[in-house]
C-alpha cells in the first residue's frame, strides 16, 4: 500500500495508506484551454474506506485552487459525495460518472452505483 497525503481547505491534510482507483479531469471537457475545472480522484484506504478527492483548479489571477476530501464508509456514500446541488435538486456530473466507471474496473463493489434500476 502506498501512503498519500491529501491537501484540504480549512482542515488538517489527510494522510492514509491505500490505492488510487481512478482519476479524471474536466480540463478538456469543453475543448482545450479551460481556465477553471475539477479533478476528481477516488482512493481506497487499507481500512476499506473510500476517499473522494475533489480539486477545483483555476488559472484566474486572484483565485486559488480549492481542495475537498470526503471519507466514505461504502460505495453508496461515494455516490452521495460526488453529487452536486443545483436549482432542480441534486445531480451527478458526467465527470463523476466517468470516475465511478473507471474505479469500478479496480473495485467490484463500485459497479452499478451510478445506475438506477426500475
């Protein structure tokens, strides 16, 4: 297991041992040269917990990157951590779905958490 230290805004940084399951970036979603975007990483700690790392990147003068870490007990909590709030309620972005799909190739427990069965 590898040791990671994740930067967090307003809190102590988080150190843990585990593995990186997936990483995605929105920098090129709408074409090259974006000046603001999110990077999402999903880790699995050696204790079985999942860590969602959401980094908001900016190249605008006067703005700072923002770092958010969410520790999740189970796959359903990972989905909830990736949800965002909008005027119509909560939703999940295509970038977050991509992260889940990539991570599910490494961890079977994540398969299907972004699918609703009818």
